[in-house]
């Protein structure tokens, strides 16, 4: 397998960062502007709530997407990496939005649980895809 050039690695990393920023921004804005997010943040319904979610989600996505893609999901199809980590992120954030106001502990904060959901989904993809590829290689030989 040929080694990719530095330029190609930078291009792919940039693309992953942009995709992560867009998806993270959309998820952050939607989650914070949802009824659960507005109730938790005690904001009035306004563009500011959505903007805060978009900026935070975009920054997290821009950093986490390339890191997870290069370290955990190198052999995962891009559509699965985007979809399943987004689902993990939403599940984590919703758990935080529901339970953090009731228990008022820092470890239940929606941003922390969203990042945790993202990481767990990426780790699950790493092992699910690795096991499937090993089984395919073993049966071909």
C-alpha cells in the first residue's frame, strides 16, 4: 500500500474538519434550541441560543472528527462514521439535557455527555468494523 503524500493527508484532514464542523454545528444548534436545551439553559427562545449551540458544536466537530477518523475509524466508511457518531453525540447530549437539571452534577453536563457519546460511537465503530474485516480476510484465505 503506497504511503499518502503530506499534501493529501492535509487535504483529507481539512475536509474531515469541515464536515465535522458542519455536522457538529447543526447538532449543537438543534440540541440547544430544542425545548430541552432552552429549559436547561433558562434562555428565552432567541437566535442567541441557537448561535451558542452552533459555535460550540462546530468547534468540537472540527477538532474531534479528524482526530477520531485518523485514530479510530480509518477503515470505516465515511457515511457510517458521520451518521453513527452523530447519533452517539445526540444520545449523549439528550441524556445530559434530561438528567443534569434533575441531579445538578457536572459529569451529567450535556456537552460532556455529547463528547462521550461521540467517542463511544467511534470506539464501537472501530471494533465493529475491525472484527468484520478480520472475518472477511479469514474466510478468503
